[in-house]
C-alpha cells in the first residue's frame, strides 16, 4: 500500500504525563494501511519515506480526531416532536416521536460529527421495538451507515429489562392508569419487552459479526440501574469478564435516579454496582451528575472513567456535574454530546467550549478546567472509554491515522495575538467551518469541506421527503398516548424526592 504524509504548521500529537500538549512545528505524520508509521518534522518524514504522497501546508493545524463518547440518535428529539422536558417527563414525551429510517437518521448526525472533527463515536442504541430479529436489523442499519460514511464507531444495544417508562414495574404503573389508557400503554410496553436471554443472544450475534472490525466494534451498555434487574446486572458482569469489553452505563443522571437508588439499595447506586463487582478501569459512568463525594472517591479508587454530557445535562434539567472534583481526583473524563448539543446539533468544538465555560466556579482561585484538559477529554479521555482504546486519541507511531486538519487562518481570522498558546486558541475559537479535512484510518472521509463517500445533500433530501409526508396512523396514536400519559408520569414523581436530602445542583468548591 502507498504511504502518505500529512503535515501542517502545527501538529498536536497528544498530551504528556503532566497533561501538557505535545506540539511540533512544520511537522506531520506518515501513515500506511490506516496506521501511523512515524511523526516528526516534515523534512525528516520526507527523507524517511521519499516515495510518499504529501498533503498539507503551513496553514494547517493537525490534531487527533475527536471522540464523541456518548451518542444515541440522528435527528434530534426536538426535530421529531419532543421538547426538552426534565428527563423523567421526556421519556413520556418521546413516545410521540416520528418514525425515521435508521440508516439515514444515523448518517444525519454522522455528517454533523465529522464536519466538527469527530472521528469516533460511541453509539448507545437505547432501544428498538420488536423481536430479536427486528433488533438485529435495526442495529445493522446503524452499523451500515457508519461503515458507508467511513466513521469509526463503537456500537451497543442497551440491556434493559424493567421499568420502561417510570421508575417502577410496568404493570404497577399501568394498573394505576385510567382503564381506558391501559390497553394502549400495555401494548406500547410490550413492543419493547424482550427476554434478557434474547437480548444477550443479540449481543452475541453482533459481537460475532462486528467484534473484530477495524472501524466498527461492539461494546457492553447496560442502560441504567432503574432499567436493570439484579439478574441483568449480574449478566453484565459475566459478559464483561468473558469478553474483556468496556462497559458504558448511564448512572446518577438526575436527582430522581439518586433517590431511586436509595429506595432500591438503601444507599448509593455506585456503591451497589461496586458490590456486584462491576466497577473498574473498563467501566464508564455516563453523566454522573449526582455523584456524592463518597461516590467520587470510589470512582477514583476503582479507576473508572466518566463521560460528561454537558449539553444534555443543561437541556434536560439534570444538573451540573462536579467535573472539577473529577479532575481533582484524576478521574479520566470523556465528552459526549448525547442526544444533541446545546444548539440541537452534534458540534464537538462547540461542546468543548460549553464544558470549558460551564465549570468556571466563582472566585479568583476557584477550580475550573483548562483548555488543555477539555481537549484531552475530547481525544484521549474519550478514546479510553471505547473498544479502540490504545489505537486512537493520539498521533504517534502504531496508532490509527485518525486526525483533523484545521484551516488555521480560518480559525484565527481576522486576528489572533500570538501570546496565547495553540490549544487555548483552538478550543476557544475553532468553529466547524474551519475543519478543512478529516482522516479516519488514513482515509480522507471529509476533504476540503466535502464528504468523499456519500452525497450529503441527497441523504438530507431523502429525509426531508420522507418526513414531509403526513403522519401515519401509528404515529398519530403514539402522539395521543404520549399526551395522555404525561400527566400520570408527572404525578408519579410528585413527592419522589421528599426526605431524600439531595444536594443542590450547584456545588460550591467549599462544600468539598
């Protein structure tokens, strides 16, 4: 295979042990067969690989590709009909979402991610209706979309075997509904009720098909404590120990989930997972907004990772995660855009700025993340939560050639004082329009601001045409069911937090 050299005026290879960026000037990478052969000054690379094709220039800045470490859907819930309710009400609101083809839907968000520099996505498929065969077919549509656009993806179908709407058994919730609502609610729950053994069989089949792919891998994603029986949690541990795969689980996203854990376990959700042997460096906590100081210490001791989903936490009124405490305890943190970013898109550059700004606690000496810490979250932090850990997140020999080429004049126009460091400027000023090209496994999947494999305009036109048709009877029925169930879901959570002693959303540093 041919060797290529990609170079720029500035190359960020990664971060050193102290968390400082490692920068090279007039430097690049040499890659072949999707992997990096060497990094270094352009002159040295040309001398070592005289027959290589050379791409780049001094006006480019090159970074490792970004990792969106927590992602669910393409078209956003807002686009498909659900406003941003608090999370527990949002589940009921989302019953009304329109049907959309999963292949085109996945491509929609993949376009947005890639053009903002995301090369790897952790796709957490929350649920799909129907039989195991239907669930496999849904998974294949998502996987096919990522394969066709050329993106690196870690895919999972979430394990989930109880409490499909509120934090109690489906049948108990249905029993308290007005009699006229019970048949429709029961039928809806039944569409998503699949025996745990069948869910494991789906996982095994997906692992057999995609578990060793170059750009597509499979991971384990138990949904959340309230959605999982003790049996399902035990199965999660068994799958992880047998396969060695990473685990990504929503944990303590809202105060209601913290209250549920107390009601069910008598204490902390995280402590309960630890008693079951689930925690360790392989385990990623999705959200972790309502972790206590004891939870944070436990996470640090066990070496777990945390995926911070800043936009989602704001949009769904979940709270502000104690990210500064995570960093103070050296807990690895990743960034996930979740359902959608603060502007209802999947712009990782924007998400990094939100993380940077949201955790600037009041006070001259109060803690706050640095631009370097945030950029590290979006690269190395995210990489270690995926099955691609050790292959992505840095630009050095032996790693995958996943990188972003920024048009640096576009980042800094009309002026940028050179007294600030490269990472400070990149994180705070770079916009998606400055992303010139993106390589994944050494392939230009986005070159000169155009996708190389697929026609974006045609895909979006197809989506617009499909969704421009009148709502189907099934969609209309779900809208009616959602509207009818919302007040009952709201009533269920009335008083749910009473006597829980929950901490406020804002936690001043003095509290710790």
